[in-house]
């Protein structure tokens, strides 16, 4: 199989506790919760499925907030991702969001800490620090 573009659905849940962030336990980098969109699956459906698989919690997926394309190198391998970032209804999420998968953990991070964090992709940090909740779609692109 040759190189391919990965399409990923991610979610922004923000509220009084901050923004829900997924943390890679081994390497410490952060990213928005979500995962790969499977063939014939919508982005919203993929996000809800991934969230259920990773936390055991059902979520309500809201409007698309951001489309972000990035190209980067990870462990010597060229990567190309398109991230579809949706609003997630947060009122039903607990203070401590469980992780079913041992390699990840979930943290509520205050927006003021996002800009200086290890959140990936880097290009979305300023956008995310503003806690966007509008229905306006943002388009960002980064990488070579």
C-alpha cells in the first residue's frame, strides 16, 4: 500500500473545566479527542464512535468548526492528515473522563494553557485557545 491521506474526525468539548484534550501517556503530546474516519462513515459518526471506543461515553456531535490539513514527518515517515474538527456537547461529560485505552488519558485543560502546550498539530493551538463555539467553519493548512 502506498502513501495515503489520513482523514480524522476530532472534537472540541469546552466548558468551565477547560477544553477536553487527549494525552499520549508515553510521549506526553496532546491532541483533540477523535480518530480515523472509516470508509463510508461520516465525520460526525466517526467522532461519536471513536469517543465511545476510547471513553465508553456517548456524545452528541455538533457542527463542524474547523478543517485543518497538515503534512509532517513522524518517526521518519511522511504523513498527510486532514482533520475535521466538530463541536462536542459537553454538558454530559464527567469531571474525570475515563480512558478505556491504556496509551491515552483525557484532561480538561484551561484555554490559557493551550498556546504553550504540546498540542498537535501546532497550527491549531491559537484557534483552540479562543474556544471557538460559533458555526463559522475555519480552514487552516500547515506543513511543507
